[in-house]
C-alpha cells in the first residue's frame, strides 16, 4: 500500500489493527462485551476489505443486542477469518454473513460463507467424541492459529455443556456455523 501511495488505507489498517490488538491483548479478563467483540470484528472486516477490495463482501446483522452480554474475546473473529480464507480460493467474491440474535437466555451467532465447505475428515475431528482433546487444542495453537477447533474448545471450556455448536456444510457450496451461548451478563 505504501508503494502505491495508499496513505489513507495505511492509516485505516493501522487504526483497525490497533483496535484488534487492544482487545486481544487485554489481560484483565477473558470476557468482553458483545459490542466490543463486534467492534473488533468490524475492524477486522475493514482490514480485509482494504486488502481484498471487491473480492470480499460482508453483512453483519446485530440489531437489538443488549449492551451487557459478555462473551470470551476473539470467539467470532477466527470463524470469519476461516470463512474468507476458504471462500477466496474457489469463488470470485467471498460473501460472509454474520448474524447475532438474542433471546432471554441465549445468544445465537451464525457465520455463513460461500466457500469450499469443510471436508468430512475435519468434521469427524470436531465431533463430540473428540472432546477429550479440546483442552490440548486450546494450548496447542502452533501454526494452526486460533481456528475452528480452538473456538469450539474455548466455548466448551467457558460454557461447559451449555455451549452448542452446529455446522452445516457442503463441498463447494459453503458453510454455516451456528454457536449458541448461554447469556452471561
């Protein structure tokens, strides 16, 4: 961007990246407000939009979400990152929708993409029978980064059996991931 003289884009990316880092590096708590997580997601989406331009399209539906809902930080961002990563390889425009819906005692988060889908062998590795490995997955970030398995592991560790996670996927037709979190206010 610097070589292209895109100074405004550089400034925006630096601002967005600093917002993301401030949120992720907070050591005083693992929990943040859902609105802070949404601001972090918007910063991440801004960076992706600057980098990929018209090759990415995002839709966030977060109407009427209470201010006092708390969730583990960086629970949603890795799913958006995966959605873009695995969509751009097969489609001209990666389309990712993020919707949040609150009921009296649950927050439902749905991330949907038009990407490659999740292979069966990966889905098997995410099945409930593999829960004994979840704690190790949280600790074993390695070169995988904070991916899908890590998000599930963190949800299970924080919410226990009240954490619900569902994946609908079809090869070359995209993926829809739904997380249902008990509301912690």
